[in-house]
C-alpha cells in the first residue's frame, strides 16, 4: 500500500487527506428556520427586547419602554428602546450562530442559545437590516441572504459604525424586506395578526405585567392576569423548591387550583425566567395520564402554573424555540413528579363534581360545586395558598359507613404470636388487622 501524505506537526491536515465536512449555508438556513413557527420566531425578537429591558431596569418596572412591531406584505419591522446592542457585543457575539464563550451574562435572561435573532431574520425574508444605538455607539448591519449564502465566509459586516459618539436615542430597529412568498401571504392575513397578538400576549405576559408596552401595527397588547378561584373553602396549593446550589440555583414555584370551566385555559402553564414555554398543557409532559387520568373536559377547571427562575439561563428546562420543556432535563424531571402529586387531589375533586353532575342529571350546581360559586378569581401572584389543595368534600362523601361489632375468642398463645408478627399491642388490633388482611387478599 502506498504511503499516505503525513499530517503536519502543527495539526494542519495535508490537502490530500482533507475531507470537506463543513455545513453548507443553504442547509444551515433551511435547518434553523425549518422547525419554528412564524409567531414564535417573532416572539424570539421580542425576547431580545425584554432582555434589553432587564439589563436597563433589573428587577424594576418596564414602564416607559416599548416594543413596536409593524408588518405588512411588503415589510417586517420591530423597534424597541430597550438599551440597544453595544458594538463590541455585535462584533463578537450577537451575530454569531450559537452563544460563543465569553458572552457577558444577563442574569435571569431569556436569551440562552444564541440563535433567536438570526433564525427570525432568516425565516422572514431575503434582506435584513439591524440598526442599533447605545448611549455611545451606533451601527447598521445590512445583508442580503442570497448574497451571503453564495459567499464562502460566514461573517457579516457593519455598513455604518460610530463609536464613542453620544446618541440622542437608544434602542434597536430591525427591518426585513424582500419577504419570502409564504411569509408575505401570512402577514397579509388579518387572522395572522390576531394569532400573533395572542401568542405574544401569552408568551410575554410577565413582561406586560411589569409595564412593557408591546404594540402590533400600532395597537397595544392587552394584559390579562392569570387567576385561580380562592375563598376560605377553596384554597390553591403552592410549593416552592430550590434545585442546585449557589450560582447554579434554580428556584421553582408551583401553584395549582381551579378556575372557570374553560377547556382552552385548562392545564399546566410553564414559565422559564418569566417567559411562557408551555401554554395550558394537557399532555403527559406535564403529568396527565401518568398516575393521574388523561385530560378530559371534566377537568376544564384545572389551572396549574410552574415558574422556573435562574440567574443562569442554561439551567432552565426549555428547548431552543422556547416552546416546549426539555423532559430529560434534571431540573424538570423532579418537578414533574411534584406536579403529578399536586394535581391529584384537584383532579379527584373535579371528578367528584363530574360524578355528582351525572347523578343529578340537571345543570344546577352540585353539592361539591356550590363552594366554587362563592370563590373569587384571584391573581396568581398574591393568592392565599396552602401546601395541599383544599376544597370541601360533601357530607355524603365523608360519612363513615355503618359498622357492626365482631367479637370472638382465640387461644392466648396464638394471639401473642400474631401481636409480634403484626407489630401491635392489643388483641383488638390483632382482630382488626387480620380482618383487614382477609379483605385485602380475598377482595371485598
Ligand atoms: N433588541 C435587542 N436589544 C438588545 N440586544 C439585542 C437585541 N436583539 C439582539 N440583541 C443582542 O443580540 C444577541 C443575540 O440574540 P439572539 O436572539 O440571536 O441570541 P440570544 O438572545 O443570546 O439567545 P436565544 O437564541 O436563546 O434567543 C443577544 O444576546 C443580545 O445581546
Ligand atoms: Mg434571543
């Protein structure tokens, strides 16, 4: 066999041995834009504005900050006044595909994977422009996707750049033109605007509640606070957990209870760093059908909320499109078991109502339902809660079955042996335990 040319000592591969394995840009563009819904891609751009607001305001209110989205069949535009992108961040990190080492961390951020902005730009159209100003800098990046796909290098370039020049306004403006045909058609539908508004209102409900203004084609999104029914008799369950330790800590809050009977709202809502990831989920992912029954409309009153919060977004159980939980994530697995336990008494209560309704055969409130009529919808951030769900069980359910006494005599030695075996002290207990044992083994 002839000798192969040797690799050089520096690790460079000799040209004869080199095998091309780098991704093609066409494949890359196809891959990253393929599995994301258009409304979610736009929500990703709003996420970046929210992270900007977080850097500006920390834990404070977002009042006075806004994100303005305008779309038509010709153009997509999103503009915010949430601090802008610093030139250094743009140069080294913001336009890279995937989060590069050394990227400064925004505590409690939604941004984590380093792909959202680019994926949205590539999804919507063929030409994009990102213009951003901080207090001291201004830049414009403009690119044509087809041209970029033809070039061998992956870099973009600044079309305008100013550093150390005071700017009158700060923020980021992204414009996409030359929209792809399917996207232009969707943007032209009024139904799309409605879908986008409700998707953004749901995904960013926490930011809206903190005062961020989000407008779509000039109309602000309205915020409706999630609530559960609460009274002295109906008390939602709440559990707080801390996973990990020190810098690697994830705080978890689970709240569950009942609301109005409304199937689209029923299920579990999962938030990561304030961003809604799962909306009214009714699947195995959130514990339905696993020790608990599968979802059915008799549970349309069920409401569950799980909040994962961490300074380190890498620890949160989300996928890159922020539209599902990563079921294999260690932080989610344990929490899911808690969710399964927490929902069991609520499901039993709702099943009891359904049973009473069937027996009653009319639409009057059933005995178990009456307390719900007196309960008030209360915001999930200030509701009085308990460590287990409380709802009154009707008297007929708690009444003990009628009983009858059994008495009999047996040899003392045998009773003594059974006391030891059953780990009890009295002959009465031996009688009860052996009776229970028989019932258990032979069926009732
Ligand atoms: N509107 C904006 N305001 C301020 N910074 C922004 C804005 N848009 C993008 N950036 C910067 O660009 C970076 C890259 O955004 P991109 O959405 O691609 O990734 P990411 O937010 O880091 O991660 P993820 O993929 O999870 O969203 C952000 O981390 C942020 O630094
Ligand atoms: Mg992002």
